[in-house]
């Protein structure tokens, strides 16, 4: 087997990236258009409206597509937001890079100028970010803002009450290690900073800011989802004694439960977790109301056959016996009796199982008024372990007194039967002092469930990042406009510098910069990428056509002329609702001009977009391995190694 | 039915190097390697034909492992490069480029292979002895009293791979970390037990995708991955308990309690007899009891630990970590002094216990990991390098590059010297050999039994091959220059007009009659390339209307001494003097500064110039900050491998392939 080489002198990769990004253009902005993805071979289709879901569903055969997908998924995994911005910018900047190549600008020049451009813009964006204390609710009550106490992040640790500066969110180092002559560098005090004494708490409490207003600022049109997030925050604040106001938000203590069939206004927030039970089991719950119960947690399956992970079962063990077994008791019966006795002995009422539970045992337990719930999410089990004091075990036979947790309440939340083949009841299980909150998402359109869930998590993480960064960027395209302005300013300065240069007087540092003769061209093309972003935003908002948008933006840029403050009218323009069906709610109209974006997420998305462009730009060859040379004979652009 | 098809007879290829197909493939391979070379190199996307994972890289190790060729000669060369890399990690592309270049030059020169081989061998010896000379002009000492040269060495490795996509600040951060990790693995004082032997510690790399590069860090000791559920409240309590040292037990045998070690075959159990699983569990619990009575506080296993045993140990306040994986066992043994126990049926021997100073939970990126602190200072230190990057592709490249940097730094302990990077070593060495070979040609030719002209031809090929390596650093229509005094390598960016000419600065071309303000071109001027037009008659102006603006030469700039060329400059005089703007401020490695050395003259690389004096050695009394340094040990070996491989390939007369 040999390898085949495809030389990419034509930079197909950049074109592919642009094309891929174009797919997601309609997702930008608050008015998202859904897309249907249909699989011709299976006939399956799915409804999507986020960038990362599109990529997930596409069959990305080209290598560039895979690279893009990898980047997007990695970003999504860490930030849970901003993937659309990433892909959009990757698309427009790869077009910019392609244009640079057409103008015969060499690749190192493109790379250095583009990364310089992004560095400049990121720096300016950081310095123009808005502290969350300054994100005022609305003009009417901004005078009496809720600024109390010193505005700094306090990391709360309910378990230990440890020093806040040692919190889990402090993992971004404050100062880098400076290399000194010592071989051990002074890493010790640095080393201690990163330790996390309290393991499980990620809660961010925010003194001096009202989460509800912040949430509104980063809702990005998802008003319903964001109001659920605010509800979550309220409930979490109440649980840790902050009263009725929104003071804390912990995205790690949040789970979603999707229920198709009910209409969307049934979506709500509940403490603890919500599970679906059969009618039989639910009837047991009726008897369990309004009392505190004892709970045990099982990691793995609750069955006789189950063995822990890493245990290689030997199948060929045979029992040899010399007398007839008259009792007829199987091994499983023994096991069941054993487990049931253990559960009864320890007064267990509730068994939460991570895997599956044996049906027979579940029935048996039910007759003894013990509720067995299977397929619990690991996160939920973890929370129960923390709050009830239960120790998770792998085998039920392992259970002893100290493994049993206490203080669990069970209640029936809602009857969901009727819309499903099997009767089912939604049951709410709450442990004392839990911070865990469940958001129940309902919709009568089944295919919208995924979208709703994505939208909700997007909102939750936007709020999370807001509280984590404690800074926001002006949204609705204002930050992008700022970037365009900065780059144009640099282009202008650059031009003046070149004109003013006599060839001798230019200082060394400036000469190094001016050493890139195409800097201005690259900056302009980069800025055009951001212009494209804003204009697409305006187009999607339904306010104007793309051409009009460019005109408006250019006019804005002229009007600004040097000053870095931006007109609020501009962003209002972005959100002006003159679409006929009136897609914008009054809430959104009110909040126009008060739109903000997450700083870290946005800047990191830009950086990753540029990474992607650079990787593709600097690739000149595609090598396909494991190909029979005879297959590709006669293909003009292919060489065989 | 044993065999349906008849066994085909072997295929024999006579003088494979003369086959055009072989040559074509070798050229292709050479192009691939050349285009990958250096910080401005091009990346390659490698994937299989069924759409597997896409590898984006310009690193020789990853590339050569992924790409296979059907050509035996190429396989041979690839294998030898990979072998070199397995020993030195660095200079893989260098080996390949030099090797292919040598073969190519011999073929072009028309020398008989046997003659060329002899000459190459002799010249290799000259090179080796030159590099080993005390006063060799391309060598600098690595000063262990400061980190400067070590960091430069690391940064040269790290910045050489564009697929890492690092900003300058990030490059500096990672280079510093690489040096930090390296220094942590150098033990202070003697290794206990063997006073005259130093045993280096280990660096374990943990890579985390999706985080900021600047979150990468180095920790003394080990970071162990513990899945979420394993961090039981009791464990986290343990991690906070006062200062150690803690006693540690380490097992390599699976403690999962299964019967796998009985091997194949069926087992018959009497119904009255106890269950074998229970028996094993009893055995394991006995082990646990011993651990608890022996006051073990950290209990680790390479594989799975039975949950009941885990439960028992945790109940007694022992920190339990399972599924460490084989890679971590040796570093743990080295750090804690524990012996890995491979048996659970017998009690743990007391000498098998190791020690850790403490443990804590550390949040790195999005992961929570258990940090084991080394027990005492002078022990062979083990450290963990946490590498973070924005996506997987770049992270993989970064990981490879950091491991390479670590190896390169370790090689300095054997030879505390480094070579000038940026192509300067190659151009300098080529100039030295060219000079030495030319002056001693008669003697050398005699001793080799070849004619003097053959020797000079071989010499020229060898020097050109060395320069070809330096030239490979130059991409994107840049031009490689060499200065005539120190023979260092200078690269001029695209778009700047480069010419050779004897014209002093500020003066127009010596084609006297050309009216000022008029463009002078040879009709074939290639974009951004060095121009030697041998046909332009003196005084004749040729206007090429097709030269795009800004790319070629306009006489408007001629007056400023920038664009000057001429067709009639005699060879050997084709040099440029002065400080025309186009030549960068320093040479490739940063040792020669233009401002500090006025009167330098340049000529494009790989142009023939008649014998010249031996290159001067730059005085290193007050060396300017060197930008690029290469590993001495790796490059020396790479040079040897390349020349020997080239000789071997040239020597191959037949290729016999079994096609069954």
C-alpha cells in the first residue's frame, strides 16, 4: 500500500472552510432560523439551530471539515457557547486569507499580520469591556443600583468555608512563573494556588450585582430559556440561605429533564431531580409523600449477574453436586433474598441505581415499600452522595449502616401518562440541603426538544461565564464594530508612517512592524470579516439588506471618527423589529441596546477561528494513505508515493 | 486445497536510481520533507482513504510514521530517519533533506557512484572533525549557569513547528516550561546506590484540550487522573490531612477479584464448596487488612481494584487510586521508591512500600487530578508537564514538540554545546569545507584514488547539499543569501528586490547608459527571485511590461541602491555590499548583526562562486542574543546518518522484490 499526495496549490481548503461556515450564517443573531438536516439514505431528519449541532449531523468527509468539527466540539465542550461565532469568523477570515493569497501576499506575512490584528483587537476589547457591576438594569432604576459591598468574586464553599481565593474557579493563574537562576524556580507558592481544597463546589456568588439583570443582558433573544435560568438562580440562592433574590448561580448543580408532549409553557424549575416512573411505582410514591426517607446509591447495575468494570467473568464454571437440590433455589434467589434483607435491615426506602435494576428485585422491593429507581445520571448520584451522606457502592451486598443516606423527600410532580404508550409519572426527589436544581423542558413538538435544551444550556453557560469573567463585552455587533474601527485606525497610522518615513529615521521597533509591507491590506480584509459579521447580524435581524447594512456600518464608522464610544442607536438599529410577523417580544425591544456578550468566550472563539484558518492556510498537501496506486492512476492532481 | 495461484517469481530491478519512476518518487518525498522544514514550513494533512482521523503536522516523526511508500528505497531511507529519531528525537527532516539532496547531486554530477561514495565519506570525516574542533565557528557552549541558552534551545525546537499555532508569548511560556521540567528531572547530588552514575528523572505529560495555552504548567511530582466518582468525600479529606510523608503501596497486578489468572479451561466447583469469587475476595480483603495495619495511606493499582476492597480501604481512611495505566508505574516507582507488587496472594513485603510527601487535589483546566508530591528533594525528580491547547491537532503537535525539546535539552548534558541554527551552521560548514577541499584537493584526490576534477565535482555536490538544507528553510519566494565574510545564512522576505551586483550603495547600475528613472529588467525576471541575467547587454534597457507592480524591479528605486542588477557581472563578483534595506538586521541565528559589521557582502545561496577564503569565526566575547540554536548531538548524528544513507542508496545495484 502506498500513499497518495494531493498538492493543494489552489488552497481548496480555505474555500471549503468558507463554504462550511456559510451553512451556519442564518444562526447568527437573536432570530434564528431553524434548519432541517435530512439523511437521504436513512430518511431520518433532524431540526437544528445551532452551529455545533449542524456539524454533528453533517457527514464531514473532507479533512478540513473534520478539522473544523474538532475545533468546534472542543470549544463547545469547554464553553458551551460561542461556537457559531467561531465558525462564522473562521469562514470570513479564510475568505480574507484567500484574498490575501490572490494579492500575492506571502503566507508568513498573512499569518503575522492577522495574528497581530487579532492581538490588537483583543487588547482593546479587554480594555473596553464592561464590568458586570456597571451593567445597569434599566434607565429608570439605574440610579438606585444594588451596589453593596466590595465588588469582587467570592467563591463560596459550603462544605468547608475555605478561603475564597483558593476556589475552584481560580484556576487561571494570576502570575506566570518567572524563570530565575534557581533550579526550582519558586514554584512552591505558585503550586499551592491551584489546589482545590473543596472539591465539589463551583458556585459563583455575586455580591453587588443582580443576576436577573445580567441574565437579561446576555439572553440574546432566548427570553424564555433565560427566565428559567433566572429561576434556577433564585432557587439556588434560596437553598443556600440568600433569600429570595438572585445571588448565586452554579451551573454544575443543574440538570435538565425533557418531557415531550406538554406545551412549552409547562417548562419549570424544580429542586432536586425529576424522574419518570411507571404507574405502579408511582403508586408507591403516593404513600411516601411528606416524609423523610433513607436512601442508598448503587454504582452499576442492580442484578446478580453484574460485575464491576474490569472484572473478566469466567463463563465456564460449572457446579458439581452429589445430591439433589430439593429446595430449588437458584443463585439469583439467594442473592435477591440477601439484598432484600440488607435493605430492610438498614431501613432503606429508596434505592437509586446508576445502571439497570433487575425487574424481579424491583417488584420484590415494591412489595416491601422500597422504591428502586434505575438509570440515574452519575451527576445526580454524586449530588445525593454529597447531600445525604450516602456512600455509593457497587454491590448491594456491600451495603452497611454507614452507606445509608438520610433526608430524602419524594413527591409526585405531574402525571405524564396519556401522551405515551406507557403510563408514566414524573416524580420529584429532593435531598435536604441540596443545591441541585432540575429544569423541566417541555414542548409539544418532539423534534424541538433538542433545540430547546441547547438553547437553555447556552443561556445557562452565558450567565455562568458572565459571573466567572465579571466582565462583559458590548453586544449586538458593537464589539465587532470597535474592532473594525481599531484596525482602520491602524491602517491609517501605518499609511502615514510609511509616507513620513525617510528611510532612515524610522525607529527600530516601528521598522520591525512596518517590515510587513502588506499589513494594511491584511488588516483591511480582516476588518471586512467583522463587517460581514455585523451585516449578517443586521440581515438576520430583518432590519435591512446586506448592502444597506454595510452602508449603515460605514456611516457609523465615519460618524464615530476616532472616538471609541458607540451610539446606542446603532444597536437599536440591529434589533429594530419591522418584520411583519413581529418576531420580537416586547421584552426584547425593551432590552435593545442592553445586549452584552461574554468576553472570554468571544475572544477565545476568535482566536480559535484564526487558528483554524492558519492551520488550513499553511497546509499545502493532503496525503491519503492506504491507497492502491492503481486506483488513482490517471488522476491529474494526484501523485503516488 | 492449498494454493490456487502459482507463486510468482521475484521482481528484480536493475540500477533502481536510473528508473524515472523511482526518481520521481524520491523527488516527491524530498519536496514533502523540504516544504515541511522550518518555522515557515508547510503543513501536511494525512488521513486514510476511508476518512479516518486527520493528522495535520509538519513533524517528521508523525509524518514518516503515517506515510508509507511502495518504493523499497524510500522505505529504507524512511526507516533510517525514524531510527535516528528514536535515538535523538530531533533533526529528522534535516536528515531526509540532506540525504535526498546528496543523492540528487551525485546523479546530476555524473560521477560514478563508487567515486562519489568515497568522496562523500572523506568529506563527512572533514565535517565531523570540524564540528568537533574546539574553535569551530558554528558551535556555542551551553552555559548551565544561566537559563538563556537552554531556553533558546527549547524555543528553537518549539517555534519550528507552525502547526502548534503559538503566539510569541505562548512560545516563550512553553519554552520556559520545557526548561523548567528538564531542570526538575536533573537530580541534585548523587543517586543513592551508584555515586558515579546520574539517573535522570522523568517528565510525564498530561494534555488537556480546549484550555488556554498559558494555563500549561509544570508541577514537581505526579498528577494522576482520578475519575470523578473515585474522589469520595473520604478521599478528599485524606488529601487535606496534615503533612506527610505518607506510606504508599503500589500494585501492578489486577485486584479486580476475577479468575482471569487461572487461564483457559473450565472450572468445576463442588456445590457445597465456597464460591471461588468469594475466596479471591477474602484474599483481597486480607491484603487490605495488612495494608491498614501497616499504616499504608495511599493504595494504588495499575489496574482495577475490587469495589469491596476499595470500600474497605476507604473506610479505614486510605486513599485509593485504581486504573493508573502502565505509563505511570515507572515514574511512581522512581518517585516514591516503592516496588510495584505483582502478586496479591502473599503479604506485601515491607520494603515494597514507598513514600509520598503529600497529596492534594489540583484543578488543571477542566480536570481534577490528584497531585502526589515527591517525598524528598535529592531523589531523582519526577515532574508532570500539563500542556493545554485550543484544539486537539495543535495539542498533539505541541506535545510532540515538547517531548522533542526535552530530549534535546537532555542531550546537552552529554555534550554541553549547541550549534547555530537558522541555517547558519550549514552555510558556514559548507564554506569551510569548500575552502578546505579546494585548497587540499590534489592531496585528497590522490589519497582517495580519484582525479582532482572528480574530487572537486564531488566536493561541490556535497557543499551544495549542505546549502540546500539551509535553503529549505526559505519558503514563500523568500531568498536565501550567504554573506561572504562569516558565511552565515540570511533570508530576505518576498517582495523585496534582491540582486547581486558590485555596485556600492546609493549608486545606480553600472550599465552606464541607462537613463535614470527607467526600469531595467531582464525579460525573464521571476517574481521575487534572485536575478542573474547573463544576456543583458551592457547599456541596453529591457522593459518588461508584464512585471507586476511591486514585485520586480523599478529603476525608480535603483537610485536608492535597492534594485540593482546586471547581466554582465563576472561570476564571483556577484555580491552585494552595503546595508541595503532588503537584507534583514541579523543572520538566521542572530549572531551576525548587520549594523555591527559594516561592509558585509552577500551572494544568493547555491550559486557557484569560485574559491574563497575560509569563513571567519565570529568572536563570541560579547555575543548578541542568539535567536536559534540546534542540538549539537542530534545534528552531528543526523549528518552521519544522511551521508551514510545516501552512500548506501547510491551503492544499491539491484532491488529484488518478492511480489507474493
